[in-house]
DNA sequence: TTGGAAAGTGTAAAATTGACACAAAGATAT
DNA sequence: ATATCTTTGTGTCAATTTTACACTTTCCAA
C-alpha cells in the first residue's frame, strides 16, 4: 500500500471512493444503472451494486464522479449532483467479499468513505448491451430494487430523496428525456420522481406557465393514437428566469 | 504514519476530516462559531477557520461531527445536517501552514477529504468566553465573513444554501432560538436565513396557521416597549403533522 | 405625563390550486 | 371505408393562498 504523504501521483486513495446513482427514465418509470458483480460476489450479499471506484489522489471529487460515469457509459458532461458522504466504519465489511473489492483495487480491510453522486442520463444515450465496456451493467427500474451490495441501497434511497427535493425547485427533469419530448412523457417523469399522481391538466398548465419550454411544430410519428406535439427545453428562457431571481418551479 | 489496513483502532484517519458550520442567532442576525488560529497561521491565509478535525477510524461521520461539536462547545444532541464532501486535492495546500495542520494532527502533505456538517445551536447555550476549552472560538455574524482558511469559505456558503433550502420545507429554525421566543424573533430569524424581508403580518399568519407553536401565557419582561407574548415550539403537534404527510411549511 | 419603540391586528384584490369530462387525431383491424 | 382503439389536448369554477398595506396598543423611561 502506497503511503500518500508523498508527492501527488496516480495513486488511488485507499480511503475514499465515489459511487454514482445513474438515473434513467424509460418513458414509463425511473431506472438506475447497476453493475452485476456476478459470481464473484459468491454468496456474500446481493450481486447488484452501484458503479463506483476509489478516487485518485490527484483528482477532486467531482472529477472522480465524472470519471466513473465516463468509464462506464462513455458519457461526458452529464448532470451530476452530490448526494453526500457515507462512511460507517464497517460499511464494507458488513456484506463484503474480498475478491470483489480486490478486483476494484480497494483494500478489503481499509475503512472506506464513499462520496455518492447522482446523475441524470437520457437513457437513449446509453444502451449497456451496445457498450464494449462493462457488459454487466443494466438499467433496473427503481421500483424493483429491494437490496443492493454494501450500503448502496441506503445510498440509492438518499439519492432518490435528493432528486425529489431538487426537482421540486429546479427543472432538471429534462436531463432524463430526449431532446424532443412530449408533455405526457414529462408528466410521467414527474410522477415517477415525486411518487404521486399529478392531475394531467393542472400539470400541463403549470409547466407551460413557467415558460421554459419551446413547443416545436413537430409531432410524434408512428404512435397508434393521436400524436403529441413535441417540446424542447429552452435553456435561454431558463437562464433569463433564474437571473430575475425566479424561484418558484414548485411541484 | 499508521497504515490503516490493520485492525480498527483509535487511529486518526489521515485522509478524512469533518468540519462543522455551527450556526447561532443573536436575535438580530445569523452567526457562525469560528476558530481563531492566531499567530500560528503566521501570514498563511486567514486566521479564522471552521472547527473541524480528522476522524477516527472507528467512528462514523455523524459521530465525528458530533464529537467535534461536543469537544468545542460541550453541547450534545444538537441539530446536525450533512452539507456534503469537499475534496480538491490541493484544498489544504492552497493556503496552508504546516504548523497549524500539525497542531490538529493532520498530515500536512496528505490529501484530505472533508465532510462538512452544519448545526443549529441556541446561542445562549454556548458562550465561548465562558468555556474553558477553546478560548479562541468566537461567534461571528455571517454577513461579516469575507474569507476563511482553506476552503472553509466555500463550505460556509454551501452550508448557508442548505440551511436556506431546509428551512423552506422544515421548521428547524427553533433550534436556533431559546425555548421561549417571540414571533418577532422568529420572524427576524427567517429573514436572516432566507436573506429577504418578509411581511410581518403575513409571516405571523402563516407560521401560526401551521399550528406547531404553543403560545404561553407569559410575556417578555424588561423590554422598553410593548412586551411580546412568548411561544414554544410544540414537538407533539409537529409529529402529528408530519405523520399525516403534511409537507407544506413553505416560505 | 409624555414620547419612544416594537407588538399586534384585518381586509380586499389577485393569483394559484384542485377537481373534473369530453372531443379530436391518428393508427390499426375488419 | 368504416369502426375501434388509444392517447392527446383543452376550460371553468370554487376554494385557497398570497400579497400589499396602516393604525392602535402596551410598556418603559425620561
């Protein structure tokens, strides 16, 4: 084990890791990208885990989170928020398996603090199957997750909570949708995150009133029902609003 | 330097520290408890810093934050929230001075991640002057702080932001006031934290409507004007409310 | 007794919320 | 071509909440 009182280097810091809760939305429900640790987890707790890794001594936390995200999905400049730090002394030991930890180059017996992030990814931009890296990554609907490795279930819950808070006060949902989307999709997204039904008409009225959406002249194609108008998030309008101290995106 | 791949012990973890933003309210404005590093900081950046320390390998983060708080103020079971983790590789080196770092037993050249917490303390419960420990701790009005040691100014800003968010959705302000307080004091508190004026009558109506305050039959004494009725935060009423899924403490 | 200072109180207009139902558009199957 | 299916898209009214605003009361001190 390198001691890290020396020069900055490409050494992994054995005490600090980053875990990412990568949210997606399949147009029906909220999902999370999970790693299947496979047989290596050999009976020691759940196979599924959040993607994460130790940080390098020369990168800051945000960089590390972006790196983890990039290494796994190839995606850069994705919406990313810190959830917080998690660090029971025995968080790893509880349900650990040393082979797995060694495989991600963690010291199995070291005490590790993890800093959790959540990110919002348009699911269309990352299909695990197509990726050469990390073939064992899968989108899993949040509602189907009952347990995860280590303390990752707890982290997921915290991330959901933060996301819920955040979307109540900032219009970040668009990061989970394709550039062009319908109001119904946005509606379902809000319902998934807030975990409660929202009246359709009231939702539309409210979201349109905020005036950060541009309605395109384009319609959905190929749907077996009345096609919906498509909308885009309008960054400029949003910037104007925030600069005038606007604050009420409340849901 | 101990390597921490060994057994759990009372060793300090050289890579992880906890810093506390301890908020108080002097009935006029929001204040923070800061440590004057004094001459030891010998020209290397600001003298004032947030109280903090490295964590022990056998304590979790919340415990560490409580410990820092307790060691400094003698206060226990205080309202405490995590702000988040901060960890530029050079966060200490930027403006550090090694003597100071050594004095708090940090490795001057180690890369340190800090996990920041904020806490709400009734100022009356802690007078730095009266304390035997840490005579160099002072309450400083938040509005007067322009710089702090290390990355502590940044941390303070983040903590203010979190507190602002939080008080909009949960009635935690009482933690900064004496048990018995007046509505005007509460009013000023909200104005300080939200950093904007609130209409007096509207504020009173709203806060009373929520129905988590008990009005005492007691009045202020010795004030050179009409004395105010005193109120208490009513924990039971609050619990009832939250259990019924009440959610709208919005300011 | 008077003056100073903050406490305490009500109302009306405007904005927002919440509840609610049916016609229109396109795709598919017959 | 027609009928059927599915989802889109729309308006109103009542209730509630928000905002703006000014004067009287109470106690202390001079």
